[in-house]
């Protein structure tokens, strides 16, 4: 019985440590500025981060749980949406050249929307 519990603890720990990979497919990589928060949303081929304007990592989604990741086309414009239980939010990004439109759904708060500028 003790071995079973040890194995369960190990498997649970491994699941937490190895979050699902982020694959943005056709969504364009790059950095986009949120002027309301002086934060930069950084999209790479396998990660999404929120950076301070000084480059400090404020939030790294590669270490979090990403649910319902969808890369899509709306017309000719690529988009991505996902939710993150640790952040308690759902995110939707839509390229609207030359900018990026962002929506964040937050519990018990109004939806946050902003147009981000490419950096």
C-alpha cells in the first residue's frame, strides 16, 4: 500500500511539473505591448509569457496548465484562445494588422479588452 501511495504522489508531481506544451501553429510569434499595464505579451513558437517593459518575466504560461488551446483563422486573421486555471482567466487574441486585439475574461470582473501594439 505504501508503494502505491508513493507511486501516486510521484505521478501527480510529474503531471504538475510537466505542463502541456504550447504549440501556437500559424499564430505569429513576436512581442506586443499592453500600454495599460506596461506589460509585453511575448509569443514564441512554444510559449507565451508576460514580460515587464524591462524584460523581467512576470508570468510564464509554460509552467502553467493551458486548457482549450485553439489556434484559428477568422477571415484571413489568425487568432489563439485558451484558458489557464492557475491565472483564473480565459484569453483570446486576434491579429488585426498591424496590431493584436486581446480579450481576457476574469471571474466577477468586466472583460478586459485592449489593442496591443507590436514591439
